[in-house]
């Protein structure tokens, strides 16, 4: 199986700011990553591949500590590059940066981004084929959406989520045809907001 995972929350996520590459996890994001790691600790994860952007790296490192699986980083799994818009509040943009034809200055258009995600998916498939166990892939929301829309077979009646939740888990059967058995699931975050951020209880 492949466990497709979005990184934990950052202050930029919470404040609705276009992410910078070096955005770290917020304290809440760290707590989410720890909950995720406990959820997957006994899922026979044999390898982890992750975006090397800070928010994904920290999420993946939490999972590595829980599973003992080797961790490698793959820049192809980066979030879409919004170029000069990074660091800007969504409310200050005055337009929809997700429009199909919008090209962010010094950033990636949708076609360029999707082409990169295609390369990332080819890499993930190769790693999965060479891994003697389950593979965890830690990446970003738009990467998850691109994969779900163009490469994965969703459960009957399901649609591609507009929002991928922080530390959400999507479980994909492999090899092809890459059917999704669990989509954008955050069951491990139940009651997180009512628990101390340093919570270490079993989920």
C-alpha cells in the first residue's frame, strides 16, 4: 500500500497566507504530525519518501521516528510554486490564484505543475515497486489533489476533495490500477483541539 500524506499545519495555513518554502510546522502542526505517526506506527511502513520543504520534512521525520523506516527526500514532491505571491495573504491578492489560466510571476502554471507531479508519481511508483512493504509519501495539498484527480481511482461516489486536510491520510492499493481505499482521512486528529499540544496519549 501507499500512504499518501499531507504535511502538518503551519502558521501560514492557519493565517491563510501563500506558503513560503521554509514555512515550519506550527505547534499545532507538530501535534498533528505526532498523532499521524502514532496512527501509522504499526502499519508496516518500510520506506518513507517526502518533499524536502520544511513542513513536509518535519512531518516525515515524526513518522520516521515512529516506524524506523528509512527516509529519503524528493524535490519533485514540492508544493506548486507560486513565485512572487509567496508570503502574501490570500485576502490581499484581489484575485483567485487557482484560476486555470493564471500564471504566477516567477512561479509554476498549472500545466507545468501537473507535469512535475507526473514525474513525482513515476518516481513514487518505482520506489513502491522496489520496497518490500508499505510506502509512505509525505507531500502537499495540491500535489495530493493533482494525483487524486489524474492518477488515482477514487471510491464509488467519492469526488476529489477541494481541501486536503493537514496530516490527512489517503491509502492507495498498489500496484496499478491505484485504487483508493481511504481518502483524506484525519481520524487521528479527533479531539486534538481539546487536548494539550504536548499530548502523547494513544490515538
